[in-house]
C-alpha cells in the first residue's frame, strides 16, 4: 500500500495529523461538501414524496451502516435469520450482490431445498455465504432491490431482510437497523471522499436501532441519535471446518503451525482471534476485502503453504476456494455476533413478527 493511500485511510478515521494528510484532507473537502449536500437533497426528496419508495405488502427489516468498511452486516443478517426461523417466520434476504458479476434483474442464490444456483463470483461473497449458512432461506440479488423485494413477495416470503439497505431509500422499511463500528463509529466525521461516511451523521436520525459492533463494556460512545443503542462483538466459532463444511477434530490441528490468510475488511482482528485456538499462526497473509482469488493470489498461497501443517481462513473467503486443491489441509472458521443486551432488538422484532401472522 502506497504512503499516500495509507495516509488517506488513517485520515478518514482520525482526521489529518501530518502535512501530507492535511493536503489530502483540504483537497478533498470541497468534494465532501458537494457529496454531503447531494445526499441531504436526495433524502429530502424521499421524505417529501418527490422520489417514490416502494411499500412491500410484508414487513421489511433493513440492516445497513453509515460508514464504509466492515461492520458485521453479514453476521447480523445471519443472526436475524436464525431468530426469525426460531419463531417460524418465513423470511427471505434481498441483497444488491456487491462484487458479483450477475447483471440480470433478479437472481436467486439457492433454491428452496438449499441447492446453490449461483457462484460467489456471480452473486457476491455475502449473499452466497448467507445462502450456505441458511439452507432453504431464499436469498435474492438485484441491482434494483425493489425488484428483489417483489420477487420474494411473489414467492411467499412473510418478512424481508434488506441487506446493506440504510442508504437504499427506494424501498420502505418497518425496522431500520444501523451498525456502527464502536472503535471508529463515524471516523473523522466527514462524508466521502474526505471521510468514511456514506451520509452525514444527521442521517442516523432515520435509524430505529443502533448496533455498536466490536464493542466492549468500557465503551461509552455518545451519538447524536434518539434511537436505542445496543452493543455487540464478533466472536469466532470455537471450531474449525474443512472447505466443504465438515468438522475438524482438534487432534488434527492442536500444537501445529499454520498459514492464516484473510480477504476481509479487518484481517488483523481475524488473526488476533486465532490466538485462542491451540495452534500457532506462523505466517499471516492479509488480502484485500472481497479478494478475488486470481491465479496470482493462489500461486502466492500455494508457494508458501508447503512450509506449514495446514492453512486457515475465514468463512467468507472459503466460499470462493471450494474448487482449489491445496497441497495441505485448508480449514475455515466462521464468525457470530454476540450481544450484551438483546432485549431492545428482541422487542422490536417481536412487534414486527406480529405483523406476519
């Protein structure tokens, strides 16, 4: 990563702290002003009814964020799916399919029996992972998410989960959940490109619930919101599985050395979490978020893995590696979202579920 790029990323989080970052900040600030103004006007047009929003015939729950970067939307959607299935609610997921090559109006990632109909390259990493984790739950990808919502309605869904939907105002929602990274909830407070915010901070007033991820008990972030705030954290599953999803016995990795790699927003956090397992990460390879496993990247991994007993990666990366024949075992580990106090979220969900009867 170039020095200028590194300086830029630090500046979006902490603000300008060097001559170079001040140059970047003040150079991009006019663009941020124009972008923020455009987002305010857009939001105002929707509020005034001058831009139309589609109202689904069934409840819609949106999960999104205000800032760029990973905040844990996929584990949050997965949590909601499992909660709703536990309450016998027939739900479906609608995603834009970020990073996928699929360009038709609406695509379904898996059928009602859990058979996968698309590849991660076609639908994107997150929709594919959600379909793998939740067989039988319809997952749709649609560039115009209204079309995906309509398709899910027509196929009998009683509740819809809108993935990465906070800025997608073209579909009305009954519950707006916004995830913020507790370590850097609004970065330097500026919108793109001088900051990391997709919208001005005032947009949080639209939220019904704020979920502070990567949180801990000592954090007490003050936010300009009236919505309830709950705290949660990402936790690695306490087990390894093969790329095909079979459980790995502890005797297959205990005390051994591995190469760990990850193509996610915060690979360092993944590597640190692996220290809780009974093996040592002798080499850590941090890749780009939504990394495409090109021949060059695979050759890089293949050239290094011979020195270790096995490899380990994230669940998100594993879905793109099922067809790769590594010379040493390659395992995956998933991530769940745990909450300090789920009561505010549970109360809102129960009110939504009542509408599904």
